[in-house]
C-alpha cells in the first residue's frame, strides 16, 4: 500500500472502531436465536480478519481485493443488528 492509501486505511480503521463493538454486543447480548447470531457474527469477523491480512500483503491485486472486502464487511457489520432486529 502506498502513502496515498493511508487515508483509505484510516477510514477502514474508523469503521473497525465503530463496527467491532456493535457486532460483539449484538452477538453476545442481542435479541433472537443465539446460535444464528453467533454464526453470522463470527463469520463476519473471520472474513474481516482474512481481508485485513490481504490488505497487508505485498501484492497490489490482493490489497485491492482485501480493501474492497473489508469495506463491504464492515458496512454489513454495522447493518446486521438492524436487519436482524425483529427476527426472533
């Protein structure tokens, strides 16, 4: 990642700081089926970890794929508790 990508990494870091506590609270204290919440939440966290690893590789194409995937999964982590709010 070049120095120009630092602004994009900062935006991803801000999304991580916002989305991670929200999804963890939803996994462990949310409303609905506990098993489904844990499966959905832990899959999202696993995808985020893989995306983060891809961002810090030395190959440009993998960095782009990791950045795009991390952006999408972080936004979905913010929306997941809202989408599954009324599903019991």
